[in-house]
C-alpha cells in the first residue's frame, strides 16, 4: 500500500511539474534544463 502511494505521488508530482503555469516552477525547470544541456554540451 505504501509503495502504491509513493508511485502515485511520483506520478502526480511529475504531472504537476509538466502541466504547471506557476512562473516559479517554470523558472526552476528552465534552469534545470539549461544546466543539463550546458553540462551535456560540455
């Protein structure tokens, strides 16, 4: 039961981040994406 709740929480957090219109969350996602691609490019 706890495992199912954890999986549901992970899915809901991911869904929340992908569908957010909150400018602060979008800024964090933007910075994370920029850092990821900057690190990959090298």
